[in-house]
C-alpha cells in the first residue's frame, strides 16, 4: 500500500476530495477528407482544392466553386482568387468538422488584383500577408498555388494594401507539414516591381 501511495505521489497528481469533471478524453481526428460535397454546384462550377488546418498541418479538401461567368483574363483570375478565399473562410461542413478540419482565415479578409506596377500574378490582400496568422497565410498560399485558374505554380505572389512590394510564397512540403513556418523570417521572397 505504501508503495502505491509513493508511486501516485511521484507522478505529480494530487488527490482531491471533490469530484472533478474534466470532460471527455481527447480524441484523435482522422484528417481524412470527406468523399465530397453531396450537393451539386451550379452549371459550369468546378472542383477546387483548398487547404484546411487539421491537427498541426494542412490537408487538402475538395470544394465546388462557382463558374467564373463571362469574365476573361485578369478579371477571371481575380474571381477565382475570391471564390477560393470564400471557400477558405466558409465554416467546415459537418463531415469536415468531424474529421478535424478547420480554417484560420479571418472572415473579413478580402483580395484584390495587382496594381499597375505589380507583377501580373500578384494579388493584393486587405492586410499585410505577414500580419495574417501563420496557418492562415499557409492555407492561402497553398490553396492559390494549387489552383489551375491561378497558374498552379505551387506558390502565391501576395502583397498587402500599402505600397510594399509583392512577395512570392512557396507551398512546399515543409509548409504543408509545419504551417508555422510563416512566422519564420525569410518566408516570402521579395519580387522586383517589374516582376
């Protein structure tokens, strides 16, 4: 009996005479993407890959985005960027939530096209990219980098609302496995004004 008391005391857990409800035991999430949305999209809508947070990494989920309409060129590209951002800001479906998916993107974030002196592929956010939570920036970069409508470059060229130059952010395996990399200095190579 003395050995049992000594062992319990040695683990740092103090006994209490008051019952404590600490909630259910933590459960592991599957991080397995649901099979897909059950509701079909509008005519002409397309499937898109978005990256959501699951555990401490990013994982792919397929979503349906609306058709771009009659837009062409830069306007079509901007519509695609806005549709993808909307999907990242959307609350995960019940199945996604059960699988452990979430999103770190702020609901009030918006995206605009490049300024005249920006590289053609640049997108301007309503906040500085570096001011976004690290997981949010990684989600945005990897989602934009996977989009055929945005060039499927495994990267995104982003800038904020000010006059700062655009930076290229790569969606590497390191970023997918460790989205906190966005907090490390040096992520996002500055681009010249001419591209």
